[in-house]
C-alpha cells in the first residue's frame, strides 16, 4: 500500500476494524508494532551499562529526564528562528541564575571559547572575523593561577589568547598589563589555588578586567548556579549534560549582558567566526531550559538522602566479604555527592582493582565504576531506581569469588 493510500485508509477505517486496545487496523498492527519496537542500540551491538562511575563525557554523562525528552520531541515538529529561541531561553536562564544574560552553548567547552571570544572582540565584527589571529589586537593575554593551568585552558587558547601563569595575588597584580584581556578561574581547582574567589573577583574589578569561572561539573549544590554570578564573576560557564541532566552536548554561558551579546556574535548562527561550528539546535536549547528548570525545582534534600541510602546499600553488601573496607566521602567541588571507596586486604581478597573493574564491566548487567591504585570508587547519583541493589550484588559477588577460603 502506498503511503498516501495508507493515510487515506487510516482516516476512514471503522473503529470496529481496529486491533483491540490500539486503534490500529488489525492488518497493519503488526507492521506498526514492529517499527515502534526498533532498538538501534541493540541493532548496532552497543554495550549498555549501569553508571556507577559518574558524569564522565566518555560514558555519555547523564540521562535526560522524560520532560526533557518530551520537549525535544515536540520541538522537533516546528520551525522557529534560532536567535529567538536563544533570546527567550536566555532570559529565563538568566532570571533563574541571577545573571544579566545567558545563552545555551555546545557544551561547557563551547561556553569557554565563545565567552573568551566575546571578551576579545566585543561587538566589533572586524575583530570577530580575525580570531584566532590576534596579531592586531592590543589585549591578548589571560591570567590563570598555576594550579588552574590544566587541559581546559586550551578552550581559551583556541581563540588565540595567551595564558599568563601566576600563584599569588601579588603576582597577579604585577602580571596585569595593557595586554591583559581576561582572568580565568577553574572552580574545581579552587581549593588548590592561593587566590580565592572573592579576592580574584576583587582584583578583576579593581583593574576593570573581566573575570570568567569554569564550573563545568560543580553542581550540586544547586546554589552554585547563581553563587558565582552573585559573587561578581563577569562570565560563568556550566555543563548542561552532567548533573543538570540536559542534552549532553549542551552548556550554559551566563553573565554580563554586553559580554553575552559579544559571545553570541562569535557563535552560530552567525558565520565568518570562530564558533560557527558550535551549533546548538532548537531542541537542545529548549531541552536545556526545561532540564535547568527541573533541576532547580528538585527537592535536593530528599535527593541527597536517596543518594546516602544507595551508598549504604552497597556498603552493607560489600562489607559482608571478609577483608573488605569501605569509606564514604563527598568530593569537595566537582561531583559533590555521596560517594564510596572500596578497598580490601590483598592477602584475603585476591583481585586487583583493575581486575574487579573488568569483571564488573564484562558481567550481566555491565557495571562501570572508577578505579584507583588500591580501590574502586563508586558514585551513585547517576544510578536509576533499583540499580544500587544490582551494583551491590555484583560487587559483593566478585569480591566473594576472589576471597581466600
């Protein structure tokens, strides 16, 4: 039956001819059901697993909530102007996070690149077209604390910006010159740096230099979504696909209105700029908005209690194996949730952390954890309902198998 004939037939087919409970004619019910049940992940032979490791990009980070998926699905049925979507969603995000303005980006990395580009070019379209060639720019340097100068600084250097390393506030003051365009703070390295948030921002304001903070994976707590705007950072960069459970390929750039406008000039849908390829479609922008709204309105105290209960379930199971020890901890900044470190007496349990990791991976269901030199680490906040019991059982089984009789 041709597609147009099928549609015509369905429009006039009597209800009595439908498959019971489906509203689909019996002759076509099998075809429709077969199409609806297609599982592309299974079709391609991809391994799925229980995520007891955390929101790592390589593990596809987090899972989107039903509301986010529904938003993506419904948005896919309409044409809208992408700048209008960014305008409206940006207003909502800014209001929720105490910022002057905001935009959805292609991940936190994109937020870093576009935010830095905006600082360099402002609203000068000639400068926009030149990046990353800064040979004609007066301001070309970004000040970074030595302990913060890690791989993520490449997002800034993608624009042509040159990092200038400092350790103390005094060094920072001396490093500020006519070439200084921006100061960058990596929040996950905050405890290791000698210059803390408030002092960092104060120095920036004293010299009228924009400050940017990268807090990619640094919620929870939920308050961090507005804390750094309230502290006075000019630009704040966040991952959208980690704890916020938005589309993994999204991020948020928020901050001063003029800098967000300049960042948007350097990004899509505009062309002839450094960020043209950092596209975020309407579905992702709207999905990110709904995910953020849901996250902010979550009962975070109840959620924390649920995580503690999940950790306790795994602790109880693992501790039944002789020679096994457990330690509950909460990372200070990134992935700030109840987590579990499991160690064991190597003379009583004959397995290495890497071997245990492999057995958990290869089991059914497959379980992903993180390993250290003498332990496995389990993060529970990406577990779905009931998966804590499965992880507990699998960990206990493999440790018990390796236990010396």
